[in-house]
C-alpha cells in the first residue's frame, strides 16, 4: 500500500513577516547578477573569429573544437541538472537564496546559446561528442547528474554538500576555470578569436557569482555540521584528479600541444584553483552565521571567490 505523502504547504512568507535580508550574500549576488548578467550572445560579432579560424592548422582547429564542445556540453549538463538544488533551497523557505539561484538557470542556458552561436559561426560539425574524453564523460554524463538528482529523493546535508561541492567548487571552480585558462592561453598567444574572448569573459564573470554562492552555501552547511568537511575534501580531491586527467587525455592524439603551451602549466593551475576553494571554505569553519555573512560579502566585493 502506498504511503500518502504530507502535502507541501507554507507556514508564512518571509516578504510579509520579516522582509528581505538585502545584506546577506545571496542578495548581494542577486544585485550583481541584475547589473552584470544581462549580456546577449546574439550581440557578439564573430566575423573576425571566422577569419582567424581559417588560418589555424588542422590540429589547432581540432583543439579549439575540443575546448568548445566540452564547455558547451558542460553548460547543457548543469542547465539540465540544477533544478533539484534549487528545489531544496526553495522547500527550506530560503527565499533570498532562491532568488539568486533563479539567475543560475538563465545564465547557464545563455552560455549554451553563446557556444552554439560560436560553433555555428565557424561552421563546426554538429556532432562533437568525439571530443568528450573518457574522464570528461564520467564527470558530466554520470557523476554530476547523479549527485544533483540525489537531492530529489534525499536532500540530506551530506548530499547537499556533495552536490554543491561537485557543481560549484569543482565543475565551476576548478574545471571551468582551467578551461578559461586554456582559452586565454590560446587567444593571448595568437591574438585571435575576439568574439570568443568577449563571450568567455562574460561567462567567467557569471560563473564567479555561482562559485561565490557555492562557497557561501557549503560554508553555511559546515557552520551547522562541521563534520561535513571530510566530504568537501574527498570531492575536491576526486575532481582535481579528474580535471588533470582530462587535460592529459585531450592531448593523447597530438605529437605536441597544438598551440605550444606546456600542459604542466595547466595542471598546476587547476591544482591552485582547487587549493584556493578549499582555503576559502576552511576559513569559514567555526564561524557564526553572521560572521559568515560578513566574510563572504568581503570576498564578493573583492571579486575573488
């Protein structure tokens, strides 16, 4: 016999009982998102990118497609998988956090739009899935959706920390940041792809707000249950290894890096990003919620999540 589920109801509404807390980090990020997140991929001019594309070698074009295809699929993955986290926050009645989280889906979907427009402009093949290496596929086809979708059935604190650490700190804070590093290495070295540069810079600014929220959320959960720190360490070590494996797997088919930069620089960068996120979270351990609000707002204002 099926067990009847208790209806989901509201006891009160924050906006008509206490008002919005505009000084806490999610609302500070909400204000930034309203000001900085309104950019349109349709407005980006790829005409010079098309000219630059034609001058690249076959291996260079192949490597650019590798980067773009992994970014595009990654943006699609988080757009598809994010709703359970938003739903957990909503059911807890954290309206300020949910207000900011509404910008995540809009921005991640916009990032899909950008990469699709870039790939269309350079006349890339429709099917780029061959660029999804085994490690990439493991993370984005399996680990990310499994951890976020687990919140639908069991929104425990453990699952929330595991999901947010995987998404906000690892996928965005290590893997995406490492991807930007590779994009900028190419564009700076060759002085090419100005449209791609513009879009990727906009995406990076969007993602910096997502990372800042992840730092806040995980810090808040750790303030309540400090023993969850072990999950953060475990996931970050796992995802750093995955990020560095992806870097090396992408180069296996080339005799030398198509753009000539040292892969060790890339793996060192990803390790530094991992340690930076861990340090941010570690500093928050043992702080009260009000202390956490203040310290996170300082990080947000400095733009250094």
